[in-house]
C-alpha cells in the first residue's frame, strides 16, 4: 500500500519570515500561518496556528516576498519530531513547504516581476467537474 502525506492550508502570516542558515550552509525559514476555523455545536470561530518550514531557494523566496498579514495558499508535507525542552520531551508538527501561492500582496498593487526560471517539465492538467460546477487546475 502506498502512503500519502499532503497538507494544503490557506491562511495569513502572523509575522515576517526570517532567513537563517544551518551549520552546513543550507538556508531555512519558518513562519506561522493563522487559519480561521468554525466548528463545534456553537459555530464559534477560532484560530489554528501552523508552523511552516521552507528550505533553500523556497526559503529565500519566502523571505523576499512574504510579509506579515499576507494571505497565502501553502502545499506541503506534515512532519513530526520531538526534542528535549525545559518541561521534558516536546512534540512538534510542522509543514515542510513544497509550494506557496501568494493571494494578497501587502503593500503592493500587484505581484512583483519574478526573475526565477519556470520549470519546463511541469505538466498542467485541467480538470472540469461540470457536475458540481467546479473547474480546477492541478500540477502533475
């Protein structure tokens, strides 16, 4: 049986991402997404916070382009790990960034010119779900 690990989140950044480097020279950034959720019997709204981790070129892109308050759509993989903290063993779940789509550009009227090369190997498949009145575009 194959396994599948994918997280898709739409939310707002709670702070500006900051770029760091590992001792081996890899660049990394982490940032949190606030995601509004309605639930339960009371239909009260609450907020969930998810930690996003981006590596290398994706980390640099996020630091250059993302700002606090921007709305983004994130696609990534869930990763769990633990560490020894002040209060004993701590457990953390993070989303390792695969793709980010910026939905609102804070402080800009439009998206900046992107100087990064486009991956020619990516195939785009359009799916039309006329029965539900939904159309979608998916990367393959």
